[in-house]
C-alpha cells in the first residue's frame, strides 16, 4: 500500500496532537479532530475587549536536544521568543530570591501570544474544529471516530492525545486494556485574568508564589510583543482549585484577588476586565517510567504531556516518540 493511502485520525489539537500530525503527514493522510474552536489546547490565549491573556501554559524551557532544535525553528519564524523576565520567588512576607531569566537557561513564550504555537503547527494540517469525539469504533478492521451527530472514517490508526481521564471516556474498556491506558490523575487549576487602564508597577514580571492559594503570578504584558495594555495572570495552587472547584465564580475571584493583594501589597481591585478560567485537567505529575501506550495489532495509541510530566516539552517528546514508533510500523 502506498504510504499516503494510510489514514490516521488524531483526537485533540493540542501540542501533542498537532506535532504528531506534522511528523506523520509525509507518511499518511492525517485528520485531527478537536472539540473546541481553537488550536493549541492548554497552550492557550484568551482575547477580549482588546486585551489578551495567556491563561494556560505560561512559558516553557527546553532540555532535550531535539526539542531545542524545534524551538530554534519556531524562534526563527517569530512564533516564539525568549522572555527575559525579572523573576522572583515570592511569599506574603516578601521576596525570597530574584533573578533575571537569560540566555544561560532560556525561558520561551509564544509571540505575539502563546496560542501562536498551535496556529503555526496546524498550518497545512487538516484540523476539524468543534468536533467533540464521543467514541471510536472498529468496523471490518478499520477505525471510525464518532461525534454525537456523525461518524468519520475509515482510518488505519487512531491516536488519542487528550488528557487520560477524557481518553478513558471515549475508549471502550477493551481498547483501554489492550493499549494499557494508565490511570493518571490530572489536577485542576484556576487562572485569573486581569486588565488595567493604568499600570500597577510591580518589582517583578513573574513570580512563583508559596504560602498562598496562588502558585504563580505574571505581568502578562511584560512578555515580548504583547502590546501596551497592562495585564496580569494569576494561577491558583492545584490543591486550592481541587477544594474550591465548584465554588461560584465571584467567590473564587474575590479570594484570588485578596491573595494577590496580600502578596503584592497593592490594591488590584480596579481592573477594567476580569475573567476566570477553570482548568479541570491542568497538570499531571511526573511519570516514572515514562508511559508509552500503543496497541500495535489494533493500531490504536495514546500520547500527551501526562505520559511524561505536565509540561510543554513533555507533550512534544511524547508525540515525537510515538510518531517514530508508528512510522516504523507503517513501513
Ligand atoms: C493553567 C496551566 C498552566 C500551565 N503552565 C505551564 C507552563 O508554564 N509551562 C509548561 O511547560 N507547561 C504548562 N502547562 C502544561 C501545558 O499546557 C501542557 O503540558 C501541554 O499544553 C499539553 O499538551 P497536550 O497536547 O498533551 O494536551 P492538551 O493541550 O490538553 O491538548 C488536548 C486537546 O484535546 C482536545 N480534546 C479533549 N477531549 C476531546 C475530545 N473528546 N474530542 C476532541 N478533542 C478533545 C482539547 O480541547 C485539547 O485541545 C500549563 C497548563 C495549564 C492548564
């Protein structure tokens, strides 16, 4: 069979799904199904009222050589830039340590927003947005993927690149078992987005926070190419989000704003725009050993950050490893 006669369905247009699509697109015809109307998954940007906020992944670093090379490509295309933030370790009693991020260990962000990364990767890929996949089915040895309204296929392979618990929901028990799909607990997180007419000057651009319900605060507008508006993004701890996930929006916003005032010593209530995002599946713990989930005989596989650790680089590495494996099996 000519390789391009092979068809692969990829579920999820986050970094893992889009990178897999890019890597396999010379070897097979690829269709990516994405439930939302956006590309990039948790590498996300919220635009409203002329403001923009990176309300998912905040920045990333690169350790593996192959990921460094990929980041250099993105950098040369203007899709990412280094963020030389004035970074602090912060707690309510004050700053514990500070440093400026620099070339020695670069920290990157998408430009002009984090979602530029997904948009770049999706170029020339057949991505079908607003397609919530509810199940997959094998008919006469080939795969079909299903939404509430329709069925698409046939495909030779299906690869599921969505968080583990969501993957379980769309796979049959037999498929999960054959693929050795692991139970990986993913933790929730709240992201609070704030925009101001007048800037509130902090002594820092980005902070890891301890002894607080907040874990991270950044002046989003201090990232490169973000424009003139002063914007802030604050993240809750996973533990606090877990306990308060069903709380009303107003009470979560109030508590997070109070915590922000507490650590910054500023009254930040004069925001001209406030928005809260609840991430149900934000982060996964590091997996030892790294998870590889593939059923070669039925041509079904899973990948995503949660197979390694809840980071952008992990989503990339997990999809790279799987792409090589599938490519090898298709020869
Ligand atoms: C608040 C927050 C802060 C973070 N901060 C950082 C950070 O600073 N640095 C860092 O490196 N990482 C960070 N991360 C983690 C990083 O975003 C992830 O590791 C990475 O984006 C995961 O990519 P992925 O492709 O594996 O999964 P995802 O990005 O989750 O992609 C999965 C895609 O599948 C789609 N999907 C789900 N179910 C279905 C379905 N049934 N049908 C069709 N489509 C479906 C989803 O909409 C999504 O687009 C953060 C994450 C969050 C949420």
